[in-house]
C-alpha cells in the first residue's frame, strides 16, 4: 500500500513473491484500510484471503467438472475439499495461500486438452503467483510436443500465446518504471538460495532418512557433487519420466495429465533440497482430483473422451470361482488411497511444524525440551512473543520483532539470534531451550519417529505412483463406445 506493487520490490526488505499475489495483497490492504482494520497475526484479518482462496477452490472445481461428474461425485469432491485437513491446516488455521497457485495449476491442466489458450493463461498467472508453479512445465511442454509430433501446431501456438500474454503484460508494466529486474531477481532468481538447508521441515527424502535435514545443502555429497545438485538431478530424472509418460502413452486423456501433474508435484516436494512443509499442497490437490476423473465420468467441457479402465488382474473365467483378491485394488482405489494418505501426511506435516509437534498448544510452542520448539514465557499465538507464524508469506514470528524469512531477527525482539550454518537460526541466549534451528526437524521422542515414518511412507508413495503409471503401458486399450 505504501509503495505499490512495482516499487515494493525496490523498497521492501523481504519481497520474494511474484506480483499477482502481491497485487491481491495490496487490494486487500486497501479494503481493510477502508474498514478501519489492520492485519494481526493469527486473527481473521490475516486469514481472510487464504479462506477465500479455499472457498474459490470448493466452488470452481466442482463447477468446472459438472459435465464430467455425477451430482453425487460433485458433492463428494466438494466434501473432499471443504473437509480436507491439509487445506484447513494450511489456510484457515495457519493463513497460508498455497491453494491459490495450486488451483490455477489444476485448472490449467483441466483445460489443456480442449482450451489451450485458457490453459496457457491460467498457467502463466500461476507462475506469476508463485514460482513453484514452474514444476508443471514438464507436463505442459511434453503435451505440446506430443501435439506437434502429430502435426497439430495450432494447439501449441494457442497454448504458448495464452501463457505469454500475462507474462508480457506484467513485463511491460514493470519495465515502464524500470523495476522489472528487481522483480525478477526478488521473486524468481533468489528463490533457490534463500534457505540453504536440506529440508525446511518437509517430511521428504532429506528428513532424517539419510542425514540431518539442517545440513547446509552446499555440502559435498560425493565426487564433488553437493546435496543441492544431487537433489536437482533426482528432480530432473522425475521430469524426464513424466515427459516420457506424456509423450509415449497411446491414448492420453485429461486424467492422465492429472496423474502426471500429481507425480511431478510430489517429486518436487520429495526430491530437491530447501523444500518447505507446505510445498506438498499442490501434489495433494492433484491427487484428490485423479480418482474423480477415473472411470464413471460422463463428458467434460475440456475432454469428451472417457479414460479406459485399467485391469491389474484378469477376470476369472466363468465358473472358476470368486475374483482374485487383488482385483479389489483397482487403479481408482489405489489412486484414492494415495490421495487419502498424502492428504493425511500433508496435514500432519503442516500441523507438527506449525504447532511444534503433536503435543503443542494451539498455534503456540511446545514445552521446553532439549531439541524441541520452545514456548516463551510471555509468548502467545499472536506473534507478539514466543513462536508465532505470520501467515500469507510464510515468515516466522520469533519474539516481538518477528523473523523476516532470511533468518534475521528484528532488533526489537531483544533476542540474541545467530546464523548457524548447519542448523538454521538458533537462540544463543543463556538457558534457551530452542535449538536445532528453523527447518532442522527439531522433534523428539515418538514425534520424531512419526515424522521420519511419514517421510519414508511419502517416498514409498512416490515410487508407487511411478509403478502405477508404468503399468498403464501394459494395458490393452478398450474400444470406444
């Protein structure tokens, strides 16, 4: 509100979000100002936008899929979104906005087959909302290449035009006052070096499965390769797998694009370093959508073909007895199980980080332990003291001054914070109970064991989804009816 969206990248100490969300925040700030209100941490004023984004997802997704789903399935999808514990923990409770770019990505993929310009525009706006949306690029790029290999050039051109339109408009707007470089540097280029730890509380490959998640990711792993480079290499292999899946599957439909999108978003959460606990939300949303589009759908505004039924075990011959027990685990049920599991895992991951463990107080810290989150004597859930989370941008509130996202405690907090290169930011004050640092996975006892178990299960889920996708290449296509 003080500088406007463009100049905020020049004057703000910490501005690492792309301009679409910043513009929404500016408008929201003017609304609050007109009402005589100001944002307070852990109050409705800091959570109204995330709640609005959740409501938009609940309204838009069943509406977009109304021609594909029965009325019962639409209501089930509405329930899966409205009562989703991961979305509730991330948005209404914490005040984060991960559902916003996740919704844009999902809508873009749903529109990809039948409405390429709209799909491109939605994906472009998603990238202008949060840099994480770039992870969908292998799916989109491979699908465009698939169309071109079949001599369909109009679709990729419309897709590219829709994608570039919001980017070009934004670039022109920032170039007009010379702030384009500042925006690109702050919102995109600095994103991969901001938190140089293996895992920032994300229950993924780097959360105590092989090493301490607080380790600096520039540390050499082997043969001169850093952990960070190795993580990007693993993500690159996942991108190659998804691209090959989209290119080589004989009959590719929207449901398969959703599967590919769910896999690559899960791979982004699991494999690279410097991942936050909230980065699993896009994968979770795609996983929730997949089972609804498998099997009994009718028609769609985006894709009028029905996906073939995949059979894991052949039907028994007539008179030979009951069906094989494995037939109960149809692909639809397996993807439903994957969606349910990762929803629970994401909810627990967010809750344990936000709450300092399962035994923490509501939006507060845990009792002081040797490696746990500390509850300040005068701390509270509003961020004025103790461990508070501000919402919206994921910045943490340590002490009165808060934590600005780079690891700098504000001078007003009066706490002697220092940079611990291998363990995040630590409190060195005498008698402090806070150690392990932000992002080091500082849980103890059974909570630590649960977190590690969730990480291992998430890794198994990633491998299981890859197996399910590979299995589709062995299935015979059913004739269209």
